C-alpha cells in the first residue's frame, strides 16, 4: 500500500489520503432495557379471535395476524410438528394464541 501511495503522489502530484475505516458499533443485549409492556398496562383488553374447532395453521396465522412460520415455531416449542396445511384442534390452537397474548374462542 505504501508503494502505491508514493507512486500516486509522484504521478499525480497529490498526496493520496488513507481510505476511511469503518467503525464497528458493538452493543450488548444486557445493556438494553427489558421489554415489559403488556396490553393491560395501557388499559386495553387482550385481543379475542374466533376460530373453528379443527383450524388450519395458515388460517390460525391469518386470524392472529402473524406469519404462518411463527405459528409453526410455537408449535415446535410444544413438540407438535405440523406443516402449513395441517389441522389443529382447539386446545393446541388456544395455547399458540396465548403465546401471542390473544384469547381464542371457538366458533359454535
């Protein structure tokens, strides 16, 4: 690099400046405050959705207004392995809804 800078200075007559080094900003998740906001702190009630008894994963995700892979991730945490087209019973679907602070009611 030094040889190139000297060559550039002789040929062009201008001293080449060093390229800017990028600053790496590091932060720790421990430094960030925890997120503790619940719906009840703001005076609102939790969301209530109505779902049929055998509900599909995509239908449940659409009713909850989340992506279907987030529902699948929650199901895997409950050791239930399902695809986007799988049908869930109401008990499992209500547990997934509870993870997102949503109350599920069955359609009768």
